[in-house]
C-alpha cells in the first residue's frame, strides 16, 4: 500500500469509527485482533494487507473501496501533508 493510499485508509477508518461511535477497543474486538494491532495500523507502525483491508471494511460496515478513496478536501489536504 503506497503512502498516499495508506494515509487515506487511516483517515477513512478514523472517520468511520467516529461515525459509528466505536473506539479502537471495539474495532479490535470486531476484527478479532488485539487493540495493539489496530493502534499500530492507525498510528503508522504497521500497514495492513489486502485481506486486512477487507476485514476492516466489513467491521466498519462499508465497502473496501470506500476505505481507500479520498472523499473530502480535508482528507486530500491530510494526504498531501503526509506524503
């Protein structure tokens, strides 16, 4: 996963967590992984593979493509800053 796509993925996961009102602990429980694993992904210490992308999408009740698509100017600005 490229830096740009990864940045978009993390932002979209965070946005979706806010929308669903879930925290890292609940997401980890739904994914069947440790909270530490989710934290590592969201903090840039670990990058998910395609299988994890699908798992995250399922856990967040969305399509995998939605997690790697830049949606707003804010997201695009964040991607540009982190690239």
